[in-house]
C-alpha cells in the first residue's frame, strides 16, 4: 500500500493550491465583470477542491494503516463529504450549462440570479448537506484500501449508491444535450459579429463534452459495477484495479482547471498575474470567448 499512498498524495495534493489560485482568479474576474456563471464555476471548483483534499488524505492513511484504524470514524466522515461533493458536482455543472444557454439566448441576465436558479441552487446545496449528515451518522462510505466505496453492510448504502447513479446519469445527459444545443446556437449565429470562428468552437465544445461525458460515464459504470453486469469482467476485488479507478477519479479533478486555463484567456491572465508571471494587459471579450468550452459543463464567460 505504500506505493499507492505516495502516488495518491503526490497526484492529489497539487490540486489544492491549483484550485485556490484558479478560484481567486475567477473571483477577481467576477469582481471586474460581474457574471453569475463565474459564481457557479467557483461552486463547481469548490466541490472538486473538497474531493481533491479528501483524496490527498487517502495517501497518509494508506501509508499509516494503524492510523486509519484509529481514525476510522473521522476518515469515514471525510469520505462522506468527498462523495457528497462528487454528487453535488453533477447538478451544479448541469445548472451551469443551462444557465450559459439562457444567458446566450438573452432569456436571463448575466449579473443576477433569477429566483428559479436560486431555488435550484438551494435544492442542490440542501441535498448535499443531507447526504453529508446522513452519511456521517450512518458511516456508509469508507476507505477500502486502496480506494473509496460505499459500505454495503450499512442498510442505506445501496439506496444512496443507486440514487447517485440516477442523479449522475441524468445530469450528464442534460449537460451533454445542453452543450449540443449550445453548438447549434453558435452555428445559428455564426454570421454575426463575434462568431466568425464559430465552426472551430462548435467542434471544440462537441469534442470536449463528448470526451468528458464518456470518461465520467465509464468511471461510474466501473465504480458501481454491482449495478451494471456488463462491466463485471473487470475484477474490482483486485487492488490494482481499485487503485487505477481511484487514480482516474483524482485525474478527473484536473480536467476542469486545466481546460479553464487553456481555453479561457481572461482567467488565464488573472491566474498568471496572481503567480507574478504576467502583468495585466488589456484584452477584448466577445461572444466566442464567452462560449469557448473549458469543460462540457463549464464553459466560462469572458
């Protein structure tokens, strides 16, 4: 387990400062150009930051198994928080995708949350808190070295595992459809000012949304193997396979920040300024940059 512990910590820990700097950069952009999508982006980033922190805890626990035994209750609570944030991640990303379309279509404004979106946000947060509280009391999530999983000896674990799959797939489907619709909207307006390079953005959004949707879907199928007999050929009792799946879950947290920096010039500039690498320079924002994809569910505004 030592090699797994070192690998988990080495891969997960750098995510913590990375998310802090990116979240600060987005906050500064929101202060400069108020936009509700920036707030939603940072809510998604917060969920993934929590997951990264929990994954980084896995490393020391695997290195010190006796500590894992002594702190079993605390570790299970951390696991419940991590899993609840993972679940909350999906509806938040879906809400972000739908919000972008509504803003682009001029259905809602970009500076203030409509009441309906506020209600949906409250529902997502309430559900996440409910999962954390119930999970912490029932201890239904634990570190099965070398990975995390539901403790199916707990009576409610199977119910929550099934609900997780339903919520995840529903949100992935809605997000993917939303970004296909976004591609159509860009295509429909390709002759307007600011959409000259629409074809490039259409392909970019479609490819990225397809990649990440497929990536996450495969992880869910394998993680919840007991619910999907078609992937039973993968032996999840094998520690190496468990470790590989956990690595994939950690690497998933890198997708959003990396694509944010690669595809969003304004946030990248703020990020580099915070690191002292680049001085502030004026730049123009347009419709294309507002819709350039940084994640199939997290295309950032500019």
